[in-house]
């Protein structure tokens, strides 16, 4: 009973925190029972259950799927165009809370909104300026799939987090990422934006949107709101 009450309290805390943030919390655990959906670069699609997600230093190196016919396939990031993975455990609770606050007005029609609304996590192949500004082709988790027409915000696999509310060693709320990868329409690749640099980058990022340039609410925690407001300016 106490555990249930604690989880309920943390879930409510998460709701209030997410309403201010608007970006989805990154997910790290996925269901091995529900169906995953993978689209390859050649246009073919694979549906099945996720068997394993191999990472190295936070980066996805291989995706293992058991197809509906029982065959097992191993995919490299460069083979995949996009994928939807179902969450499991506490990650699913977090994503469900986040999804309730998304700005539906700027939906990206190329994405499966039904899967997103059902709490699926969306990954896509993207060019990224990574270490030493080297352009790399990576499989990135999109944190604003419901309002990503103008600007995409990707999870930084190596990002550190601020302190958050947790239970059993798992952070449930309040853990703001200290960096993201940002991709503006027309950019060649996503670039890394750090919390400590946001004040200096603010006016360059939101150039052309007077509402944002004149706003006093420039906090890092409001990055999601800023993306939405910038979309309204376009």
C-alpha cells in the first residue's frame, strides 16, 4: 500500500514537472512482449518483438528483432530509417504522463501518431555532429515527436541529468537533461546544445521570433515551450 501511494505521488509530481518541460523524458527500457515497428532505409518494414538493444557508450550499435514468423534479425543503425519501440516498466509511466501534455497542433504527419499516443518511443536515423564536430550517422531518440515540424530535439545519449525524484535507484521526475541535440529544418546535421551555453545561444537560435526574443522566460527547462513558440512564429 505504501509503495502504491509513493508511486502515485511521484506520478503526480511528474505531471507537474512535465507540464513545464514539454519534451518527453528519454526512455531506456523496452517491452520484449509488445510489437516493435522498424522501417528500413530501403522502405521495407519489420514488425516483431525486441530481443535486445546493444549500446556502446550510450550509442545504439545493434537492434535485434524476432519477426512475427519467428525469424530473428540483427540490424545496424545505418540499416534503419526509423523505429517505434514499446516501453516497459517505469519508463512507460513517464512517457504516458508526458504524452498528455504534448502540443498536437504541430504534429509531424510523417509519424504514426497512434503509436506515439500509445506511449511508443520514436527513433530515427539522423546525421549528428558528435565528438570533435565529426558528422556521424546515428539512431537518435526524438523527444518532441508531436511538435517537430520546424525543430527536432534529440536525446543526447551521453547527457548528464540534474537531480530528480527517484525510488529504488530509478529517477522518475525532475531529471532535466543537461544537453540535447538540435536539428533545425534545413540543417545538414544535428548539433549539441548544452544547458550552460543556452543563454549565449538563445538569441541566435530564436532569431526572427520577436515573442521569444522579447520574452523574459529564457530558462533551459522551458526549451520545449520555446520550440513550440518558435513554430508559431513560422
